[in-house]
């Protein structure tokens, strides 16, 4: 027995052990604390990024609204106050953060009195004002003004109506930047005339209609004002964030500046109180993981509307334990472990010293001492082994840290699950203890992923990110992700599994939502083009496998544009959703309805064993679409045109046919061709695709391709048909007629390519070529002594709507030196039906050149005495359809006599077309027709033959 106690002295081994434990604990604490702060910073970046994106999108929407408003002035030559109000009112209702829409007009001082008188008709006590030092005062006299002319709404913005803003430097700088860049520009933050609130203007220049705008000097010269959106700065951000549900987080303080930096003078919005600076003073010199009152902020600048914007988001400090529980647990556990380990090493040292003393004191009891020592060594090894196992388990659990921890025995039955599982999953632990994972999820035994997981377990392999779904106690489907690794004892025997699990329902729902958005139309919820192709490919594969027919229907609404134009896009969207619901209701669950684009839908109908596809199914769809729809309190009847492409495997014998006709895009294109054929035959119609339709399409494509190169390859020629004065019988004019001499197609008839040229817009350069060539030819005849000859040239609807038509005609007359009185422009009645005001202006501009104007094919369109009285017309041409039977048909004769009498009463010249017989000529002479043309006199001839005919100086009418 050892006499007395050993003196208490800390051994070097215990001190070293404690120092190592403290070092490892400090490193783990620092690392985990850094991860916790990184997680907080990432969360702040994500939340702040969502707010910045919402604000940026809101500003882009405001810019798009102004661009849309500005396009009204670009499309309409003279926008009226009523048109501006009708256009802007619905935009204000949809976007409440907009204070007003206005139009700034440049006004010279000479027009000031007239302008004030005009505005006093709207506001009786109006007098022009301006803002000086934030106060509205009467305007001083200056050479020109930039006034608020159009303002919507007027009642809440009365103070700004007629306001001169020419002296506002912020607006002047923004307008100058918009003119230079050609883009929409926002002004700096300013005080609004409507009240004490601050805001800014987003503006875009308005130029004189039809003026060239290629250079900066041209844009300055053409500038007549600008359109602007007045935005209440604080309400803009408030509405944007409230609409995106991003204002309900009290832990964030948000500040928005109308500048590239956080300038307090440019603050336009602030939400939440900014936290005090917690990193100042003593804490500032410490690492981030030791700054307990640490908080972070996020700043970002972006450019929109020609200027920079700055957003600053600051996070309030949270209770330290809320975000640092893991690091504190690590610190406490590490300290405790270090103390216990050091104590254990100290005890071992003390025991070793005691053993040595016992050996010296009791040499006689060596055997017993050796046995005690051996027992002590075995205990020490066992303790060290348990310590290593505990440390390994601790480190592994730390690496797999997640929502909960679980253990299974060798039969894969759960033996332990932490309480975090019950909290996250809303399921009792008793449901799982003593059971396998597939006992609670039976579909694992039958599914491929489940069988694979069971095979992993039976092979004693580690697994990670196993995702599966189960219903909780309320029947709600929840998703889980688990990780696990096998456990073995010291002999290598399998003992079970342990691992962690997480609840990922929210992430799965987001993924499903993203997947749905990627494959479905946002407006109607129907499959989009990508999902349509996948469904069609599956349907075609099933059709091949079961040898059943498959129909692809392309459905196009007939009056959708009318609804959009008359009631607006909101009503159009409601109509599309209604039609989509009707199409789904009218078809079977196995069929697919998708929205292709705009007002086009595609339906895939697969033949079933108990139901053969027939026309009745398509008729049912048309009947469902044609039911009345209530839009904006009014009933609308919208019909549709349907093209059907049939995919029937029984028609194809060779594998090559299957490959050729089995492409999904080919089927949709065939249905599209059939639908356009249905449109051409009057709409509200059904057409099945045939090969002939494709041939017609290919023929049109062939003609269009050749037509695009015909002008530069000089394949067009002009023929001229004489116009004869019936009193003298002499040729007084010619009509220029276009012919196409194609090297392969031969002489292409005008009816084969004129309409196509109209559709493609090629008629504009072709018409310009005809005008130039014909004028040059007639001028050459004048130079040859035929100086009284007049030229008639046809103008198409597409040419008539060209903004530079009058300038191009004037240029041709100047280049060819042809007297304007010798040029007669022939126009059809349909040119005047769309925009009578524009037509009157265009015709008067043409008449100012000195040319003559003729109405071609009079009587076949919407003939109106009103436009004969309003338009500066010189000639009426009687259509050949009336002249053909004038000698035999009393109705045609009465129409011709009426046209001649009407024209003469209006002091107009009358020309009859299509004269082919002497009887027709005699009748026209008897009733006073002035001139005529037709095969009776001459066919259209090349220029050299017309010259021979003119030089013969014969009486053609005789």
C-alpha cells in the first residue's frame, strides 16, 4: 500500500492534450461560425436580389408603358386630346403608381395666346405657369416654351396642366439625353407641381410625323415635344414590392436611390428602420465569426431608363442563438471533451507514477502488481478505443449535419429517430420505429428506384440524396431526402445503418412549378409548343404500335383581332382562356389541347378501340367555340377555322414512309396549310390536308422566291395600252401595264404575282420601278415629237400607304423632266376605306404636284358620292364588268349612263375600260363618254410597237 498522497502536479501530457483539444475546438468553432455567417449572407443576398429584380422589372414596365404611349404619336400623324386620354386611361388603372401621362409640346411665343385660349376652353381660369423654387408662379415671357399640353388624369393633376417646364434643368438634361441616345430616359428626382411629394419623369421625344431621324441634327430639327410618365417615386417602389409580396419582412430595411450611389438626397423610398452599426468600437477589430452583434447589408446598382438606380438592403441583428446554435454546441462540447481528455491523461500519469512507487515499495508482490498493471492496460486500451469511436461518430455526424438523425438495425428496421423528424414531417415516430422504410412506403417494392435502394442496403453500401414522398397524418404529400452509411463492428460484421434526413417539400413544389411553367402556357394553362411536340411524338408512337389513326387539328380563331382592337387585350386574354376551357371540355381526357401561339390552338386526337375518329368530333369543337362569350358586358360570337392533318399508319407500307410522314413538325405544318385553306374559303370552316394544298403552297413559294430576284435580274417589262379620245378618235394617252418575263416560267400573268407582291411588300420597289420606267419612256416620246401624250400608272394599296410616296413621285418627275400634268395616277376605291382623313391628306399632297388623279374600276367597290366631292379627283374609269354587256343588259347600261352623268356633273373626265366591240363603242359615244381603252382599239403593246402606232396618226376609233 502506497503511504501518503502524491503531490498534485499537472503533467506535460495532460497540458499538451488540453492545448490540442482547445486548438481543435477553436478551429471547429471558427469554421462552423463562418459557415453560419455565410448562410446568413447568402440568405440576405437571395432576399435582397428578389427585391432588386422586382424593382428593376417595375421600372422596365414603366419604360414599356411610356414606349407604348410614344408609339401612339409615331403611328398617328396628329394625336387628339381625346385619343390620348382614351389611350392612357386604362394604363393608369392598371398601374396606380403612375401620377399622370402627359405630352410636352414646344410652343413658340407667337402661339402662346392661341394656346392659352384653347386651354381656357378646358379650364376656364387657365393661365400659363411655371415652377420656381418649388412654387407654381405665372410664366415669364420667353421665345419658346415647353408646356404640358395633354395631361391624364386632369382632375388630380390640375396644377401641372399647361405648366411650362422648359427651365427645369433636370427635364432638359433628360430630354437631351433621350434625343442623343434615341432611348427612353428618366429625369432626376424633383418636386412635382401636383403637391409636395417628390417624383421623377420618364420621357421619350416626339418627332414630326414623316421626318427623317437618322442623324442627331435631323432629330433635333424634327423634335416637337415629348411624351412622359410622371411617377410618384415612393409609391412606385411601394406598389412594386407590395405586388410581389416583398414588404412583409420586418428584419430587412430597404432603401432605394435614384442615383448610382446611396446619396441621401436621391432617396426615393425607405422601408424599415436601418439598424445601428454593430461593428463599430471594440467589435470592429475582431474577426467576423467573433462579432456577436454582427449584421450585414446588400447593395446593388443597375441601369434603367438612361440613368443609374441604387438599392441598399440591410438586415437587422438577430438573437445570437437563433443562428449560432451549432457553433456554440461545438464550442461547449469541445471544451468539455478537452477537459475530460486532459483529466483522463492526468489520471493515467498519476496512476503510472503510483505503479512505479508500488513496484519499488512492494517488490515482493511483483506478480500481483503485474496482473493489476495488465488489467489497467487493457482497460486503458478499451477506453481509448471507445474514445476513438466516439470521436469518429462525432465527426461523421458533424459532416452529415441536417434536420434529423436516424439509425437502423441489421434488418433495416428503424431503432432510433430524433424528434426533428416528427416536427418536420408531421408524422408520429411510432409509425416508423421497428419497421423498414418500405413498410411505410409500399411503392418502393414495385418501383425501379425503390428496388435499387433495397439492393444498395442489401449490399451494405452508403447512399446519399435518396428522395421519396409520403403522406402525413393530414393526407398532405411531403418529400424527404435521406443520406446513410452502413455500420460494422470491430470484427467487420454488419450492424445496421445510420444517417440523416431532410424535409424538401418546399423545394420539390418549386421544382414542379418551374417544370409546369416551362411546359405550359402561362395564360391558359394548356401545354405549350415544347410539351406539344413531346405529346405528339408519344401519340405517334402509340399510333404506330397499335396501328390506329391520329388526327392533328390546328384551330385558329376568326375574329380574335376584332375583340382585341375593340375591347382591349384584357378581354382578348379572357376570350383565350374561355376558348381553351371549352376545347378541353369538348375532348376526351386522352386527347391533348395545346396553345401554339396567339389565337392558334392544336388538338391531338387519338383513335380508340371503342371510338373511331370522325368529322363529328371536329364539328363538336367548332360548335363549342361558336357559343356566345360575355366580354365586358357584351355578347360576342367567335368562330374558328380548323385544319386537320391525318396520321394513319395503315396508309404507309414501307418504313421509309413512316420516317417521312412521322415527323411531328410535318404534321403541324400540314394542319397549318389546311387551316389557311379553310380561311381562304370563308372562315368558320374545316379542311383536311391534301397533297394538292401542299403543291399550291410550294407553287406560291416558288413564285415568291423568283419574284424577290426578278427586279434586280431585270425580268420585268412594261406594255402600254392606248387610251382613245372618242370625239377625235386619236390616241391621247397610254396606261402602263406590268409584265414578268421569267426565263423558266415564261410570261407570268399579272394575276399570278401581283397579289403575292402586295402580301410580301415587294409591290413597293416594283411600283417605284414602274413609275420611273414609264415616266422616262413617255418623256422620250415627248422628245420625239409626241408631246401631247398622257401616261396612266396604277398605285397599289401598299404603295399608297407609304409615308414617302409623294416625295418619291416628285423625285421621279424631277429626274425624268416629265410635266406633272402628263402623269395620271390610278387608284382603286378600296384605298380610301381604312383611313379617310389620311387618304384626303395624301391625295391633296399628290394633287399639289400637278398630277391628275383617277378612280379605277369605279362602281365595283364602296362607291360614295361623299369622297367624290371631298377628294381632288379628275377622272372616273368605268369597270370592264359594266362595259361588257352595256349593249344588251339594261341594268349595266343604266349604271354606265349614271356614272357618265355623275362624272360630268362633277366636272370629271370619264374613261371606259374593256371596250371590245363596235356596239359597245357606239353606245359609249352616244351617251357622252370621253375616252375608252380595250382590245377593240389595241392590245397592250411593247414600247416600240406603241411608238409605231402613235406615229401612224390613224383614227383608231374608226
